[in-house]
C-alpha cells in the first residue's frame, strides 16, 4: 500500500478528533467558568460542589475517568434501574470536558482573583451589586488573563483526545492503529500521525492566539 | 449652603489591628460646603472618605449622612443595629468618590466608564446615560476622547474621566481622595481646574483630601488639619493658613509649604 492511500481513513479520523476537541473544549470552558466562579462563591454549598468537582477530576487520571464513564457508569446505572449507557462520543466528550474543566476552573479562579482591589472599590462606590461587579467589571478583565493558560489547555485537550480510541471511537489515533495492524507499516503511519497532530495543534494555537487578541483588544488599542 | 450637617462623625473610632486611625473623631460638613482635609500621612484623612464611601467599616461611634445613620440602621424594635448591605446600597446613592489612582475600568471606553453605572445601577436608558455622559465630558474638557480606552489617556485626562464618572451618578456629596497625588506635576493643573470649576458652579458638597495647599486655600470654605486620628485644628482657609493657633499645624504647614 502506498502511503497516500492511508490519507482518506486518517483524515476521517482527524475529523472525529477535531469534533471531539471542539465540543470538549467548549463544554470544558463552560465547566471551568461554572466551577471557577463557584469556588469563589459565598454560598458554602456551591463552593463545596465546585471544590469537590475540581479536586476529583484533577486528582484522577483522564483514562480512568473515561473508562469509568463508558464501562462502569452503565453497570452502576443498571444496579439502580436507570439506563446510563453513553454512546462512545458522549462518553469521550464528557470525560475530556470534565477533565479540562477542572484544570480550567483553577485558571478562571486565579484570573478573577488577580483583578485589582481598586476595581472592586470603584464598583462599590458606583453602587454596583456584587453580581454586576462580577459580570461587568471583574470577569471581562479576567478573561484576557486566562487566555494563555486556556490556549495550553486546549492543545493539551487535543492531544488527550487520542485516549478515546481506547473506547473504540474512530478518532485519528484509532484509525492509525487500524491501518498499522493491517499493514505493519509502523514508521510511516506513526510519522503521519505525529505530523497530523502537530498540524492540528498549530492551527488550534493560532485560533487561541487570535481569540486572545480579540478579548484583550482594549489592552492593546493604540492612541 | 444651609446649616444642616449633611455629614456628621460622632466619636468615630477606626482601628486597623492595634493601630487607631480615627480616635473618637467628631466632624461635620454642612450641605453645599467645600471642605479640605490636610495633614500628615497616616493621620486618618483618607480613612474619613473611605468610611463615607462604605469602603471601610467603623469600630465605634456613629456616622450620619443626610441625617440618617450610615453604618447603622433601625431594627424592628427601634434600636440601632449594624447596617445591612441593602442599607449601605441605599445610602451610597448620596455619595460619589474620585480616587487617587483613578480606578477607571480599563476594559471600557471613556464613554462606557461614565454610562455603565447610570444604566446598570440607576436604570437610565442608554440614550439618557449617553447624553448625561457627553455633557459631563464637555464639562471636564474631554468631549473628543469618548471612544478611547483609559490607557490611551494621560493621567490628568484619566482623572478628569474619574470625576465625570462620579458626577454621572448625581451624588449630593463628592469625595476626592488625593485626586492629584498620582499625577505628574505638569498634569495637576488641569485636574485642579476642573475641581475648582465644580466648586464654583455647583452646590455639590465637596470633601477633598489633598496635599495641594494653595488649591485647598482657594476653593475651600473650611480647612481641617488632621493629626493622629483627630482634627487638631479647623477654620477658614485664610485663618488656618496664615495664622494657625496650634504649634502642630504651624510645623506641618511650614514643612509642606517650604
């Protein structure tokens, strides 16, 4: 088999990888905001739930989370009479976003806390409610602070998607493994795999950079 | 100017840990009065403003604004209890503050810095808030800078935006916390001009903590010299600056004016 013949199945897998990355990064960002803000809440229940979520998902391996959601959850569900079988895509996206969300939550919390006390005083003097201060003053200033770390997390997430091939999802790594089993052409296949992941990471980094520039445009406007 | 005190400090105590910043302070400001507070660093000058703006709690005594307790509110049985956040919110409407470090919102344009609170807090429509902001930008001489971000302005311009932002809430009392201390010397004048114009043209009550002695003398109805958490001496500017009664005032003025 000529190496160009590997391309169609690899590209098919790459498309699955891209979808997984996009879905789980977006869902992960939402979870990161919810838990990061929740951890700063004055409500102890919200705070406790956020802290528990962050610590559990940072403190266990992604692979175990993935296996648990895909293999263990349905059996646990069966025991209590609920159908908790997840399609592989759902289990994959869920595990990836829960994992990235837990790391992202700490980024969100740190960025929110880094906004200067002066800003809170100005907001209080203008009689904003704490909620208005959070959403109109603090978070808009915190988001540009988060972006470099979010960029790292997104690339990390892209690479982590390779793990979902272990629950038989047809992503890039899964397709590569199939071709290798068939052809035994390890060097070519794995080299192509490396290059494809690297290419996707470059594109993702570029996207995150422009997003960073966009959300921080007030910091760079020229006079 | 009427005789009712709009601001009253009655034996107010403020401590930071072991340090007593305000030591049973008694202090009054009448409606429409322009009062300057001068004194050495750490004498509690800024703390007076920060207590009024509800940025610092008091540890004893009573503060009233417009005749109503600021840090206390009436409980159901008529006794006074510590103020709730809702009470503070209600009281804060009367006050506005201009900060030493300007504290503008860096992610908002000049215009939005001024319209944000009137729309979100007072419920003005966007058009009303914009009209109000444009008038105020005119007043502070920055009508052409509305679409800039704060970091694109000089310190003096930023502080003038800070003044416009505070005025947009239409407070009865405007507090100036060393408004020119963070500015390069050549930018102090433009900010003082704006404050001076306000003092002259508005019946706004103004409370100014400053190190600009000449300016304090020009615009104030009364000057208070703070020392060690108390008012050591107060009086009309011409008296206090030319012929202070207290030795401590004399020393301080000599040190800052020379």
